[in-house]
C-alpha cells in the first residue's frame, strides 16, 4: 500500500518498473498530462483512477473527484479541457441510488466546467472484490500555440504562488473515514481549476509551470518539480495558509499538513515581474481568494532540493515521505 | 491555535536564544529524553540557534524505536495467525522485525488495524466474537494508562476473545542506566513532559540528588524547549542540581493519581531489554499474573520468542551521545527509513530518522 502513497516508494515503483517498460519521450516529460501534437494542434491527454473511502465526504464525492482530478491534470499543462471519458468498476450489490448520485455529480461537475463526458465503460465485479465503486476518467484538452507550461521551463528567480489553503481534502476524508468525533468545519477543497487557469492564460500571464497538489501534498509536489527541473526551491513556512481546524486535526493525529492531499490547490511558477499581476487575477476568483506567494526558485541544483525557511529563522530540508503518513503513538 | 501558537512564537524564541547565549560560559551536554522533543528540535532547527558550546544529545524516548526486536517478532507471529485481528498504533506498522514488518503482513492479507485510541480495539472485539482481537500495547508511561484501562475493562467484561501484547517501558530507569554508563556524557536532562503529566516528577528528585545534575521537565514546542534549555544551563552555570518544571501548564508534581493507581492494579515492574541499549533492570511494565487470561503472550504461546539484536546498528552510541547520526558509516546509505538497520531510524521520532528527513544534505 505504501507504494500508492505518493512518496519515495511510489517514485521508485514508477522509475524502476513502469517508466523503463513504456519508455518514450512524451511519457518522460513527467508532467500531469502528456502533451502531443496532432495535425499541428497541441493536445493535452491524461488519465487517472479514483479509489476513495468513503465515497461521499464533506465537500464532495468520488464522482466530483473523478471529474475535477482529470480536469485539473489537463489544466496544469495549460490546456482548456474538452472531452472526458468515464469507466466505472462497480461491486456487485452496490446501491443503485448511490450510483445515480455519483453519476449525477459527475455530470453536474462536467457541465459546470463546460466539458462533455463522451464515452465510457462499465464493469461489475464480485461482491468483496471492490470498494463499492472505482472510477477511471481520461480527458483531452487543447493548448494554445503560445502556451508552454512545463517543469523544464522553471527558472532561477521564479516566484512560486499558491492559490488556496492546504490539506483540507485529505483531512476531511480521513476524519469521515475514521469516524473521528471532534468538532470541526473541514470540507474537502475538491474543485475544478481549469477555469481559473484559463483566466490567467487569457490575461497573458507567463506561466512557466503549474502543479496541482494532490496525493503527497505541497511538499511532494514541490520536491517532484525541484527534482525534475534540477533547482533549489525555497518555501517560506510563515506564508503557508492552513485552516485552524486542519492544523488542530494534524496536531492530534501527528500529521504534517504539508504532505496531506489537496484537490483544489495548485502552485504556479511565474517570473518575479509577473507575480503581482498573477496574484491579483487569482484573488478575484472564488478559488483564489487566499492566493499568496509561498516561495522562490533560488538556484540550479544537481539533484534538485526543496528547503523550508522556518518561522524560527532557519532553513530545513523538505524530503519525500517514505510511504503513507501513519498516525503517531503519542 | 490557542496554547500552541504562543509556544511557537519566533519573537519569544529569539529572546530565549539570546538569554541562553548570555549565560553560557562553557561547553555543556544536555540530553532531551523524549523523541517528540528530538523531532521538534530538528524540525524547528533549535540546535542550530543555540551557542556552539551547547551540545544536545538525543535521548532514548522514542517508544517505537526502543521496543525490542523480540516483541516485534512476537507481534508478527500473532498477527499472521488465522482468525486474529491485530490492533496497533499506526507508527508501529513500519518497524522491521527480524524478517518483515506489520505493514508487509497486512499487504499479504493479515487483518491488522490501526487504532487511534486503544479503546477502539475493545469495540472491535465486541463486534467480532468469532475472532481473536489483540492490542499491541507499547510506549512509555504516557500510553500505559490506556493499555491498563483496556486490560481492566476486558477483565470486568470477562471478554474471552480479547488479549493484550504488552511491552511498556519506564523512563526513570533508562535515565539512571545512561548516567551509570562509563561513557556517560550527559550533564543535564530535559525531562519528558508528557510522561511526567502521568507520573509527576517526584521520581526524579533522588536521581538529581544522587548524580548531581539538573533535570528540567520540558514540553514539546520550540518555546518550551528553549525555556527548558535556559533553565538547565542556568542551573549548570550556577552549580545547582534541582528538578524544575518548565511544563507547568500540563505537569503537576504528583502527576495523574487515578492513572497511576490503574497502572499499579494491572501492571508489575519487570526487567526489559531496549532496542539499542540492552537489558535495563526494572524498566518495563508487564501484566500481572491476575491478568494471565488476557495476556497475548500466554494465549498464543509466543513467550519463548527471544530474538537478539543485530550488532551492526550503532543506535546505542547515538542514544548515549557518543556519535551523531551522520557519523555512522551506514547513515543514509545502507540505513534509511525504508530499510532501517535499527532503533533510531525506524520512527520519525528517532534521532537518525529526524536527521535523515531534515538534514540529509550538509549544506542545509
């Protein structure tokens, strides 16, 4: 299971087993979406599978998640999403009413984003062979000729901007799953980011790179980008927005919010000269009200490295977690 | 967050750093006993803020790290039995036994469940009368009362399908053992705040007097730790050796008396071996004979498992302050959090794991 946690073990699994077999230049871009050229059009193409327990959680459900997740992967390559697919793997005996609720949620989320779910597949597996329902979605989108968003475009001096507060999705799902009973107002941040990204692109902001901070959270996202682009990235602890209830839950469980999953948070790398304009646009959007600069690309670095400037005034390493975070004893 | 934010305030921390520097006239070795303190020190970089003359030695207070290999092997032997539901705190799952770990067993299909509160395992036992439910009780005096309550309730309810694998440890004997070691470097202790919230600090008074060294009961936030260091250095510089309580908002001298009473009802004091440190007299807590029917070691006949520690891990030297983690030749090469050779690399509160996570590159 630890191989699925988004940490170092997962990276090793990808690098040692999967990447070498499929090996090709497009896959090796290591981006959220593959960018391919078809008859002169730049097309972003991506897929993702969704397994979440519970299927319904504060702020969303597996259907909304499956649509937003794939829209966001497309958006992070600078694409305007166009069409999605939907494959369902349903466990025998799963409630039809719940299935209907999930599919309606997918349709509603897709409609709001202005995309169509145009093809799909449905399989049923024996009772006990699945957790209710698993969803796979794939998506394509189109990238304007003048847009080039890629980890390899990250440059020394780039400002790193975050659109919202951190760690809400992971904590909301965990509290619901484990039935932890303490008073809180934490909802998943699950949201479609393609609209806010298109606003930035249309305003002409020169985006070098973007990354949505899903599994593994902000720390893992930044470390992956630092490693791929071979830069030293420095983040500033005091700038990181974290909701008070999320912080409390993390304190109780012994979790580090920087490694907790988000479904509506992303970072942008923009030239320092554009950061004010970028922040202004983000802050006018409902998904960017808390937008803030959280760091900077300091220098090139052979292996890639992320450090955190702590409130105490020292700088420490941010490292990939080994596997999943486990609650601490005391 | 109230009661937290003020103890992480950088301005207060900076004032304390300056105060510590102003009273330090010579080199001192201070040990923080608890792994939670070690984690905070490395995470916030507190040791980097201190004058060079102050050397922090990272103590043995990480419950996950010091649980002996023998008990991990016992846990694995029980957890892989059919019809057993094995309940454990989350961070014990990654601790390697002789051949594998609980996470690995779980992946192979064993029913191993992470519990947030030990009491959850009692509910699981009541919900699954056809299964044997076992709780793995590890840790210091902080977690021992919850295990004691669990055993007490299981007996009251006469639960037949529930038992406990108990390997609790006590802090004062390990502090004494470190001070008695011919290699001892420790000149002052930051006492483990949460342990003292249960046990109080009266046990430390004879220790401070006998070894003539200051003990400051200390919390876990940066301001707590700096305040603890300040009080400890002040005593050392003035030639005093008292027990002081920095963590007054939580710790009282007598501790939590009902919790202590419950522990006395359920547990007896036994000798116990510590991962990395070896056998320490009177340093463990085990179920008394009255609780034999709920003792998993008896029920599953694993009492005869007696694993010895491999010699290549130098965590004993790290725990005594003889070497820093990065001075071990295996650090970060053959010994990593994915493949720990021993105690201090296995949990995030272990000194080696904390250095690995936050300090791997020398230039940071």
